[in-house]
C-alpha cells in the first residue's frame, strides 16, 4: 500500500510537474500567440504603410516622369527658341548690314551731291562775280566812252604826257596762244596786234600798270576798243612779244605790243590810238 501510495504521490508529483510544464507551455503559447498577433498586426500595419509608401512612390514617380517630360519639352522648346533666336539674330544682322550698306551708299551719294552742290555754288558765285565784273566793266567802259567821246570830240588841247610813235600792225587773227594759254576773238571780230613806242615827255614817271591807265583804239567809224591783257598773255605764249614796262621814266622811250578786238574788215587808216590815265586823256595818235 505504501508503495502504491508512494507511486501515487510520485505520479501526482509528475502530473503536477507536467501540469506546471503544460501551464508554462500554455502561457508560452499565449505569449507567442500574442506576439504573433502583435507581429501580424504590425506586419499588417507595415503592409498598409508599405502600400501607402508604394502609392506615394508611384505618385512621385508619375510626378517625376511628368516633370522630366515637362523638362524635356522645355529643353526642346528652349532649343527651338534658341534656334529661332539665332535665325532671327542672323536675319537681323543681315538686315542691319544691308541697312548699313544702304546708309554708306547714301552717304557717298550725299557727299557727291554736296561736292556737286559746292562746285555749282562756287561756279555760280564765280559766274555772278564775273557777270558783276563784266557789268561793272561795261558800265565803266560806257561811262569812260561817254567822257572820252566828249574829250576826243572837243579836246584838241589836252595835257599831253606820252608821245606815241612807230605803230606797226600785224594781220588780224581769230585766236592767239599756244594751246595752253589761248584767247579767241568773239563772233564777227578779230584780234588785232599792234607794236608801238611810247615816249614820256612829262616831268614825272608814267605808270602803265595802274588799273586806271588804259590804251585804246578808235576806228574810222567811231568804234572804240581797249587793249586786252588776257589776249596779250596769249600772244606772249605764242611768240616773243615785247611787253611795255610798268613805268616809263621822264625822257625815256619804251616799245611793246598791245592787242585789240576789232570788227572784221577793220582798217587802220583814219584810226587813232590813245591813252587814258585816271580818266584823263594823256596821249593820242591819229593814223592816216
């Protein structure tokens, strides 16, 4: 009996031990289950969170793709704009060069026109001055002619200072000169060259270079002409002509040439050579 009781106690002890182990195992299983549940919950939460992250990543990737596409389009657009800008800039540069060329051409034309205008202005000014001089000379000659007509027609007694002698006439011609320095007679006229000598019979030197000293010629029909300095220059260029000096001292005699423009058919007979000094008759020599 005792043995049985001991075995029973032993069995109870083993059963208690097994119960204790079983309780521990149950507790462990519960802990494991709880941990598994917590792990599953965490895993589910993580899965949900991961799904959210994946969704966000997908959205971000879509956004990135959109941004990349927009960036590519922007680059493409900028590249096209840059190309268009280059073409536009090139076109503008070509137009600018064309405009510059036109402006330069216009500037050249303006300079040419200014030169032509200046030349025309100078020519006009010279023509006006020449016309004024000619008119002035013509008026002066007309005034002198009127005074001279009066003096020559009424004065046999005058203050004679110069004696005119040794008149030699050359054949009238239409032109004098060497081709560089020339003088041509006007229509229906000829250039008549005369060589004469002048003797100063006064008590003072006589100047032939004074602008108011003039040598004249009166034809038989009353037409009067004055010596032409330009024609004399042409004569000197053509041949060895004697020039009258600037001054003739008292008592001296000097010889030289003078040139007159005379009508066609001019006859030296019944003509007269005279000299005016400041409007005053100082010499006259009739030719018979």
